[in-house]
C-alpha cells in the first residue's frame, strides 16, 4: 500500500511538472507541489496524509493555450479542476471522465469545440460531477452534435459573377443565423437589450414612469422609480436629484461605462436620459429587490443555505468580471447587500458599480480621495491610506459573505458603541462554534462542511492588510467548491452552481448543463 502511494505521488508530480512546462505556468511552482504544506503551490491543494496528492487545481485565468493535455488524467487523486477563462482549444477530452475522484470540472470561458463527451455527461446526470462548460461558443451540449443538415442545392453554372456573389452571400447569412441560434435563447434577450440601449428624452422618461408614480428605492443619485417601456418591459428608472452628492460628470461616466460593460451578474443599462439638468439612468428591473431586504430582521422570507451560496457565487462572478474581465479593471468602491439585486429567478446581479473609476493600468492603486464606501464595509487599508484598489472590494465582499453566513448586519448599533460583525464572529471562530455562527433562522438546515469552508473564504477576504487578501478569481473558485460540497448524489433535483433560482422552497428550473448552454457569451 505504501509503495502504491509513493508511485501515485511520483506520477502526480511528473504530471504537474509537465503541465507547468506545457502551459508555461508562471507562479511559485518550485520544488515539491505539496511539501512542506506551508509552501504548497499557488492554486493547488493537496491531501493531508503521508503521501500528499494533488486534490484541487485552479488554473483559472492563467492565459493557457493549446488543447487540454493528457497530463491532467494522471492526477489520480484530483477532486476539483478549474480551467475556466483561458484560451484552451480543441475538444473537451473524454479521459477527464476517467479521473476517479473528480467531482468538479469548470472549463467555462474557453474556445473548446465539438461535443461534451458522453462519459462526462453521464457522470453529471448521476450527480457525481459538477460540470461548468458555458461560454464555449463552439462546444455542443449533445452527443453527437445536433447540427442542422445542410440542404443540397443544385447551382447551375452561369457565366455571371453576380450569381456567385449572391450564392456566397446566402451561405454567409445562413451560417450567421445558425451560429446565433446555436448560442441559445438568451442571445435573443441580449439583442433586445442592445436595441433598447439608447438615449431617451425627459418626456419619454415621464411617460415610462407614469409621471414618477411608483418609488421603488433611493440611492446616491436620487429616487428610483418603477417604469414600463412601450413593449411592456418593466424597468427601474434612477432619476438624478439636483441635490445629489454625485455630479453630472459622474453621471456621464456611469452611463458610458454601463453602455459597454455586460455580464449576466451585472445589472444591465437599458438606456439613459441626458437633457439639460434632467438626467436619468434606465436599468433592467430586478423583481426581487436587493439582498439587504432579505437579510433584514423584518423580512419573513428565510433564504436557504443553498440559496445563500448561489447568491454568493453570482455576486463573485460579477465582481470578478469587473476586476479581471474589464480592461482596465473597474473597482466598485461601495459594495454592500443593497447593491446586490435579485431578479425573478433569485439570480444575483451587482448594481451601482458605475461610480467606480477604471484604472489606467493594473498598477494604479488610487481612485480619488473623495470619501466613498459605506460604514461597516469600508476597507481598513483605505481608511488608513485613502486609496481604493481591487482588494478594497474583496474586503467588502468578505463582510457580505459573513452577513449571508450569520444573518447579522455589518454594523449593529448599540446604546454606547456600534458593534461590527467581525468583533462578534471572531471569538466564535476561535472556539470553532459553527452552530452559533450560522444564521439561527436556518434552524440547522445546512451542510457543516460547506459552512466551515464559507467561513474560511470570508476570513481570507478580511485581513487588515490588502496584500494578504486573495484575488476575486480565487474567491470565486473557492465558493464554487463550497457550493459543490452542498450537492449530494442523493438529491432528486440536481442544483446548478450558476443556475437560476426560483423563489424560496421551490426547485431549480433547469439543470447545470441546461443553464450553462444558455449563457450569453460576453467580451473579455
């Protein structure tokens, strides 16, 4: 048994060395991948035994090219593999289904082609694999690929070159229509949004809001009104108040940013009004309000543990895109539960990121010295230096995670002093008292393993020094693993890592693979 373990370990080391060389991985990958444990390689986790083996590998956003190498199949102990948001090409290999312990595979956001192998699909159907394959435009969801059969046309030979041009034009249009249809029903939604993405007059805004009849919120810009477009689409209209702290320059910056930034976990801009001093932003309507309302003590609807993890993953996706999918990166600067909105499927989307500033370069650390952020979520490093950066958002996200975990507000106001959530939760974490950390309204309905992992992820986000906090790509990968722990093969309804939720106590509408196949590709 000991010899077998040593042989497996040797093959594992050879495999990861081959992966490092083939994909030119530039990290702290020196020496033994797993030993000593305090110097284990970045993006890699190992088992805790006499012959530690690689059990988790995260190479998301690592600029990887080429096809997926067979070396991955030699990581026999691997349970989780994340290759998302690279430039991997070729087919999704069937040999990944032969990795015995693999329970989480994420290859989203690549350039893979062909069909998802039947062996992987079967493991997914059996509840043995969490599979994420979205944002691969040329990857088919069925075996074999269900492509339309091309009709045979008898084209007479004619002397006119115009006839040949017309034939080529017809074929081009047919292929374009085919590609759009294959990319899923959500492409229609995206197209509709773009067609509405325009400037509105103030009189149109008055008409859309029925003379500003229904107030649904209030933010830094001013009041937010419920509206309805001519095609009956509901929208939220944010009217810029003349007394708003935000000025017209910031309004223009937000409108311009939102016009070009698109992601399924960011609230979409439908249009805007810029008519003299009358200014408004028109957003997609989020039917289920914001996360702050659901975490409020007065709210009677209790979010399940699974719903909370889905919301955390959704929000992490949106923030990770702002940080790493936008060039230059966008810093939110005021992330909090009231800026995480929920649509009719309880899918979370980040709002009000338009007041953030896009950095000129990755190394630029400051945004401005103008006060920003909200008490309780504000990065201690910012309070000391006055500078915002991506790690400031990571801190705010960690506080939101603790709110989801505990059900407590970031700041609990007291008669003598205000109590921060970290002051309350740190002693409980030190005692290992998970039962008293988790929101009591859940009445013990949670997976303790995934709960501890969620706590660990939140803790990793909140060190006082920004350099000690992880990048959002790491936080997102860890949250996906946390959600995977919540999924068990015995469940009759398989739940998607990034799937759409219905309201509390009702099952998910679609499986992971169905959801992934309908994701709108977005520009990185």
